[in-house]
């Protein structure tokens, strides 16, 4: 069975794009980015941008948009058994339309990958097809916020993820 991801969440003046690979089962079920209760994404974003994780999902998305952060996934569609990135069947991946995304959001100046699989899919399936201008956008790998990334605790992940806020503040 093929999974289909979510539309991007971005404001017209978005400056930063955070890319995942493909939403996990819990996220797809709830129709929310990073919905697994053990995923560190929302607690990290709350710490970086000063909001309470108890606010509604819609409010969290709005607060990120107001901060200049866009959310999306590399894969529009893929076949995967379970939720793990390692289970994504690479040959099944249909990438989102990033050329259109970058034309729609021309102020994007940095991409942050939420984990290695997002980076791998982007570099393999998206980057080779981008215009020269889009290829110039800085791209940075961050540790996955997934609970499957048990090699780092939330505090260690937060330290790495501060680069997102620092990039916004240095614009």
C-alpha cells in the first residue's frame, strides 16, 4: 500500500524549510506532522520558538509559520511497511515538487533535514532536477527527532537543532 504525505505548511515569507522523509503511521492516522508522542520535534520547536507544546496542532503550525519556518517532506508518496524510514522502498518514492515550492516561497534560504533519510532522498531524487538557483540553497543535516533515533537524548537533539533558530536570527 502506498502512503501519501501532507501538503507543506508555509507562510509566503518563509525563510527556513524543515524537511522530513515521509510522515509515520501515527502522523498519517492523525493527519498531523510529527504526531508520535515520543517524537521530539514539537518539544524542540517549542523550546526554540518559545511556545507551549500543549497548544493545539493548528496553533503550533501557525507559530512555526509566523517564525518563518516551513514544514514539508521529501516524499509525496511511497511504499513503506510500518513507520521506519529504513522501510521506505526507494524505488517507490515520488518526490514532492520542489522547483514549484521554491518558486512559490522564494525567500527560503536554508533547508534543514530532519534525519539522514530525508537528506538522502532529497539529494538523490530532488537536487539533481533543481534549477541552478535552487541548488544554491544551503542544506543542513540535523539529527532525527524520531524516537527511533535513540543514540541521542532530547537535550542533545535540541543543541543541534538550535542551528534553525540561529539561522533565522542571523538573517
